[in-house]
């Protein structure tokens, strides 16, 4: 009886959802299911910088309650670590994602780390295909710079962020991401760059509180 009673109260561990939020939201986040902590460790401080600059310049704030967040693939076992990795199930995930973005046309998709960015490139058929190991900190940084420089509100902009930031007490990061001001953090640097584009195109984004 005691064993039956114990079994009755063992909680069921639910599988994490592949997506949350609204697909119609203009800003999407694409993450690696192996690293869900990026939502807190990277996105939260970046969003704080975005909100700070937006409020200072527009005296408004972004409503992020329905922001669309998606795991690139439904199962972490599908996440690759080599160039020749594209199995049938992963290819199906790409096709599904292509259908979703074609239907909803988000204004920007922010990815976190190597795999989600390469997943995104392949969804948009960007050549040549790269293995996730290609996307070093410096290479992702270069792609971030290109995304900001070539930002086009009429298209879906693919904006890569890091999955992991080398932290000190002041969140000092890799020199490749240093801003013009001494001691500028990665979060401040990328957050203000993204905020600039949001402010510039504020009338084309239905994201305001």
C-alpha cells in the first residue's frame, strides 16, 4: 500500500513545448533546445538594454508578453555537431519552419548560438552550408554586424546572438564584441544596436504597450 501511495504522487515530467507565444508577433527568438537557459542568461539582459534605449528615446516600452520563442528542433537529440548532419527528421523541421516563416513573415528572428543560426540559414537556403562548429564567436559577431548594417524592415532580418558570454563581475565579454566605449558590455552593445533598428522602424512594428 505504501508503495502504491508513493507512486500516486510522483509528478509527471512534461516534455518542454517547442514553441511559446504568438506567431504573429514581429520579433521571434530561435533557440537550441539543449540550451534553454539562453532566454534568461542572454536574452533577458539584452532585452533590458533594448527597453532602456527605447524608453529613453520614445517614452514607450515593448510589449513582450506574446513574443514568439521557438526551439529550432523539437528534440535535443536532433542537434548536430558536424557539417554532414542533416538527417530526415532535421530536414522535416527545416521544412516546417520555412512554412511558418513564409506564412507569418516576422520582421526579425533573433537566434542564439551556432546551431540555431545555421538552422536559420538553411531555412532561408543561404549558401554555402556551414557546420555549426564554423560559427565561432568572431564569425557570429561578423554576421551580427552585417545583419544590423543591412537591416530591411520589408524583409525578415536574421540576427545572431551568442549562446554564451564570458562573464566577469561586470559582464565583460570577448574583445570582438567590445563597443566604442571602454567597458561596454556585449549586452549593451547588441541591445542598443537592435534598439536603434526598432526605434527607426517603430511605426512598422506592432509591439508597443
